C-alpha cells in the first residue's frame, strides 16, 4: 500500500510537523532518584528518534505527589527543567519536535514514593486492584501492588490544577514544543471522570459535568499557563486500563471530547484499547470522534503503517503514534518509508535499567 499520507506534513497549532509518524509516550523508568531528574542518556534516546514527526515524552510528574512509579521523571523542579532543556536541545538539533506528557498518577502509586509516605490521592478512597513499579536494592524495576488511596480534599484538587500549570510553565522554559495532558489510562484525571473511582458529592463528583471538571480545569490552567496552540490531551475512551473501567456510554465520551474541543487544543490523542485486550473502535465511533473534534487527531494502540494509512485516508485521524515499535526502532520513519524489517523487541528491558534496550537498538545502516 502506498504510504503517502504518513509523509505529508501536518499543522500542530501554529507549528508544522514534518510527517505523521509520532513517537508515543513511553514510560521507561530510568530517571535519577532522589529528585526524579531525567538522565543525559535520555537525551541520546530521544534524539535517536528525532525523525518522528513528533516525539511525545514518557509520562512526567507535575509534582512529587503526582508520582506513582520509581524512576519516572518530573518537570516541576529547576533541576528537572534544566535536564529536560538539554534533552529538548538534542532533539531540536536533529530537526525534531518534542512535547512532554504531564501526569499525576493518583491511585496508581505507592506510599513509599509519596511525600512523607502518605496515602496517594484519588477522587475517592476506592481501592483498585492494580500494580505499580518500584526499585529493588539493585535499582531494578519490580512490580508491586499499589497502596490504598484517600480522597483528595478540595484544597488538594486546587493544588493539582496549579501543579499542572506550573509544570506547563517549566516545560515552556525547557524549550518543549508543547505539553500533552495525560487524561487517559486510569490515572488521576481519568479516576475523576469514571464513576467507579469517583464517589464524591461535591462539584468534582456526581454528574458528568462534575466528573469532567478536574480534567477541564487542568486543561484551562495549562492553556492559561501557555496557550491552546501548545496544549494537547491524551484520552482513552472505551478502554479499561490500570483496573479503571471504561464503564460508560460512547455518548459520554463524545460529550467530553466536545468539551475538550471547545478549548481549541492543538491535538486530541486517542489511546485505543485493542493493544490492551479491549474492543476495537467501530468506524461509527471513529466518525463521531472526528465530528466532535476540529483540530489534529492522533491515534495509538496496535497500529501498523497500513492501518495508519487506512484510517488517515478515511479521514478518521490525522497522525499515528507508535509505542513498542518506537522503543525497538529509533529510525522507524526510515523503516516505514523503505518497507524495511523492524527490530525484535525486548520487553524485559522496557522498564528500568541502563543503555540496554534503551539506546542500543540498531539503526538500519548498522545492520
Ligand atoms: C513500555 C510502555 C510504556 C508506556 N508508557 C506510557 C506512558 O508513559 N504514557 C502513556 O500515555 N502511554 C504509555 N504507554 C502506552 C503507549 O503510549 C501506547 O499507547 C501503547 O504502547 C500502544 O501502542 P503500540 O501498539 O504502538 O505499542 C506505554 C506502553 C508501553 C509498552
């Protein structure tokens, strides 16, 4: 199949991206602790992938309270921002564009990575059976059960909103080309949206307007801190991730996307459920999303170049983000262009560790 669509430039806000093959956000858990500072090696890793139309970083904390995994970086302290600046410079030097994914993990956390060892916050104190990742004495990533959450106070909710705004300012200072709010995968903003985890009876719980309020307040704060041309969002409609269930109607998700659309964000990033065992989207749902959102739509989750071409051709989406293929193929753009074989993936090195499985996947020319 011809792959012309993937190589067409595309507008993201006022910027032009050179192609539609994006690097999906990928948690790799190699940041320096304490401090959650990204390493210089991350600069090499991301710049190896700078031929992507857009690099989206691994999920990155907006505060120490927003941390759920040992080894995930932040973008809220000056040390973190300085380290990111050098990573961003590396990517720009290779002609790439890079945005940072901002998250607060909410209940997908463990008291041992929380300030003062407190219980992680969520919308309510509903425990969900889900695991996170800590570091063992050899600094290797180990999977552990999360510890029970507590309901955020109103003051803490206001602080979360302020933290997203601060992280957006830090991202701007680091030279990023924008931020992506992580509204997907059962993390804090998603925990507020879903009834399973949100049993509040104040203005942040109950009706869909109230359950969407935190996500929309966060978006508004990020836009205020930068502008709508530099703020995107990732959502995972109809998907169950981290034990937080889809559990609601297509209509509610379309309503939410319309509310996001009202903010004029630079893009909507859909994390589709198929790769995690969920039901694939119907064409009808894809068309409803297209009708609800006016700017760029990015999709991810089990895509091949062929599926990407087909869905761009049909007009459902504008660009595609590749996850696991981007871990294993720094030159994925060139490989798709040439129809070349992809490197074998090594899932055992996805999380934690050093260069192995991080910066040592071969380029085509090295084979
Ligand atoms: C190792 C790994 C880490 C991931 N980390 C993140 C993350 O930080 N933020 C996020 O939104 N999605 C994350 N995802 C999901 C990916 O962005 C992507 O949606 C998923 O891998 C499906 O795309 P693929 O089939 O192209 O791999 C991660 C996936 C993997 C495999």
